[in-house]
């Protein structure tokens, strides 16, 4: 972890590795040295996490990665990796796209949250419930930076940390780009539409805080959007919709408009074309237009209308 992960991987990757090790792996292997870890322990670990298949698979991946690093240093044998041969759980990709109606409800909830405030519930069974405001007065306004962050996520397709960690010095208003010096895939430009530029133009700059989405602590970005997104999602009726689904929705709209997967991949900052291919099935407009054209032509011809331009097939003489 010190020599390899901390030195060569991003901080969030290191934190993820540590969480998996401390929560799952260390309790499973106890005080065994690495050369004493066997497939039986790894299989038991994997089986014990079957209720969370994705996490179970990640735990095996982390152990396998550590083993591979140790093997390259010739501290263990590459062929004795205890994770080899353990069948991973199937994982279902989860792409959730917001419909036009859901986008409209999201916009309304954000507008209400930053003006009137969003309604909240009070547990009437609690002793202090009697001191709570009346039902028609139970509203809380959203932090304008939180609202701006949510809007920027859906308008740019950027990842959460890319928006929260972006600084004003990264913004090129004239070119309409946020040039991120680092992201999950390295340096990355986040392209800004007119709507996104308008959001930035209306955001105040906090003196001493370089971040676009300023947090409560001096000079720091907002830590997360869990609470405001929970309130917005509830108000908009977006049950089960994650913040990351805004990124999927951005991509789905581009694919549905036949903008081409390479262009969408560039906008999202994908380093591999295969990652963007998940949206290929949404690019149906060219096929739909072709089917409509062919169908209309055939129908017109069958109805005896002049609009049907059917190419006649001429009988040809057989070759002698």
C-alpha cells in the first residue's frame, strides 16, 4: 500500500483499497503471512460477501492485485495466486436514464429548492415534534452551490468529484471549457454549454476559496451532495436515481440525437471506446429514420400513390 498504491494510484483508489482490506480481507486472513493465504480462505471470504456481489468481486480483485505486485517482486509465486480459479459473481450494469418528464420534475425541484425551499417531514412520534414548525412552514432552502453542482453534473456529464474539485483557475470562459489538471482518466477538458456557462456566471466567488463549488470550510470544496440530492430526488419523485445517473442521462441524450459514440466518449472523458459502447443501443435515430422512409415508400406504392418511388427490377437475359 505504501510503496505501490499510495505512490502510483489516486487518493480515492488508495482509500477504496484500505477500506476493503480493513473491513473484509484482514478479518478473513487474520495473522497469516501472505504466503500462507490459500484459496480456501479467499473462497470463504467471497462466499461470505455473496449478499453484495460487486463488493465481493472487488475484494478478490484487490487481493489478486496485491499478489501480482508481490509476484513481480519475486516475493511470492505468480502461479499460486489464491484468487485464481474462484468464479466471480455476475454483476449487472446499472444504467439509469432520466426521461423528459423526469428531467422536467428535476428542474422544478431545483428551482423550488433554491427559491421557496423544499418541504421536509417531521417524525410526529418524537418528543420534540410538537416544537416543529407547522406543516405548511416546513421548508428548507438548498445551498446555491449544491444546486449549481447538480445542474452542472447533468449539463456536462462530468463525474461528481470533477465538478466538486474544479477550481475557478481551471475555467476558460472564452473557450467554454473547464481544463481539469487531473481526473479519473488524467487531464481532461469539461466542455461547457451556454446553459452551463450561465450557471457559472451566476455563482459568487468566495474570497479565499479557489473552488467553484465552495464548501463550508474555508478554502475547501463541498464534500459531497448526499443530503441535497436526497431532498431533490424525493421532491422530484426520482426514486432510486443516483447522482451518477445524471452522467448516464447526459450520454443517453447525446446518443439518442445520433451525435456518435466517439464524440460522446470525448465529452465524457472516456479513455477507452469500449466504455462508451454501452450507449450504442440508444443511437436509434438513423435506423428509425431509415425504417420510416422505407416503410412510407412501400406503403405509398402499395396504395397506388405517386409518392412511392419503387425501383423497378428489370428482367435480364440469361448469360449465354
